[in-house]
C-alpha cells in the first residue's frame, strides 16, 4: 500500500445481492489505486450473499445489520466504520455496480487537485 496516497474506504451496501455482490467485489479488487479498503454492509439479507462474500473476500471489513436500515441507514453504518478506521475519503458503492480498474485513481486525483 502506498501510504502517501489518501486512504479511501469503498463502502458497498448489500441486500439480497447473491446475483451481483461477488461480481461487484471482484471489480473493486481489481482497482489500481494503492491505498484503499472495502467495507461491506449487509442490510439483513435473507439470501447467502453476505456469507459467500465473507468467504470469498476475507480481507474486507464486513458488517451485518440486524435489520434493513434502508440505503441511507446502511451507508451511514459503513461510513462510520470507514472513518473510525482512518479513511480520509469514502466512495459509496452499490452491490449491483462494477467499476473500471482506474476509476478510483481518477476520482481521487480530481478531488485532491480541486478541493473546492
């Protein structure tokens, strides 16, 4: 990890994402950005998406809510954990999305060069 780059947390909100969560996490694992970690927040899914993700990506931070807190409630749980872990930036990410491997590099370069 490059500690001179800002630490970014990618917060992924999951709810019954068996068909998409692993694909999402694979795309995040391919990011080139040197200093990030992933937080997966589960909104009390009834499928086995959360346990499959934990088995497949043990390096991530996993939080399972005991109730469905909705989008904002679930993301707030993840953001709180991210900032408590030292993240300087947070990227909110849906479980049914994927990304290009250079996207986070571009986002952080733009944000740091245009702080306003």
